[in-house]
C-alpha cells in the first residue's frame, strides 16, 4: 500500500446523451472545466476553432461532473509524482500518447508503463504543451486526465497497482443549458442559436464560459461542494521518457 496522500477533486467529461451511464468513466479521458471547455470549443461546437460544427461532433450534448479520489502507487510517488502520463483513450482502447497529426505511441507504451507504475491516473497541463495540445490555447489553465480501468476500485483507493482511483457522480449539465445563458445567432444548431461560444480563441470569453459553467453546477447542485480544487498536475516527462523508443503511428489509418 502506498503512503502517498489521497486527493479528492472534481473532474469533468463531455459525452453524448446517455453514454456516461452506459459506459462509465473507466478507460476514458476527462479534464478540469478549463480543459473540457477548450475541447468543446475546438472540436465539438466548431470545426477546430472555425465555423459551426452541426450536428455536434460525436453527438456530444452533456458535461458530467465526477468526484474522484486519486492515490498514486509507491512506484510512482517514489519518483516524486502523483500523476503519470496522460494516455489517450479512444472507445476504451489506450492509444498511448497522441501527438499532432494523430500520431500515437500505441498500446505498447500503455502496457509497459502500467506494468511499471501500476494503473495510475495520468494528466497533462496545457502549459506543458505535451503531448497535446502542443500550442497556446484560450484555456491556459486546462488539464486533461486519463482514468485507466485497471486502477478503478471502490471507496478509498489504496495506491496498490489495481486501486489508484475511485469515483462518485456529482451532477450533469447540458450544452443546451449553457447555450441558453447567452442568446444570439452566432452558433446555430438543431433549431437553436446562441452566442455562448463566441470568440473560441479569446482568453476572456473562454474564462467567462468556464465561470458560467461552474456557476451552473453550483446552482443546480446546491447541496454539493461547489469547488474541490485539484492537486497540481505534476507529471514529469523526462522521468518517464528519458529514452523514448515508442514509434508514433496513426491508429486510425
């Protein structure tokens, strides 16, 4: 059992209607609200920051909030980290680290490091620009996470290789709920229009969107804590990948 501290905080995940209930959150990627909001603006409601994407990509229509408890393994904490690398998951499959151009390091990268460190929760902060996004964004405080199914357990995580995180549902809002906060005709889809997504590249507009989404959760779930601050994303690339021999390929081609 690990002697490292347990951290409890909120994560968020954008899904199509009913998918979170059907598939859960194991072997998925999540984020803080900043990270999820940038993902929505970049890939879901616009076509990589330009124009309007309708229907919404992957039919995404909901943002789920989850309360997560995370405890690193002794193998990871001994190297001064609470989080591992943020692997990319696609339909429950670990694709390794995915870089621009859909170039991913594959399942071998996942298997090797989960065997070495255990099924630890991974993270990447946008300011590190590694592995993606690799450029400045309008959500500079964004963080994305990886939740490997092999580390999911009930109650208090122990930090053993197969018990590094646990989860509770903590509410949901829809994209329609958010869009109704700002009337207008800039982004129209499925018969409704909104200015909520105005200025996807603008830091100030994005900060406003993040604040409004968090406030909507607070109002909708007044009996729950409105904020559970996340610990720093402290993954250190040079410790995991002092020698990076994993080939990068496009798994979708």
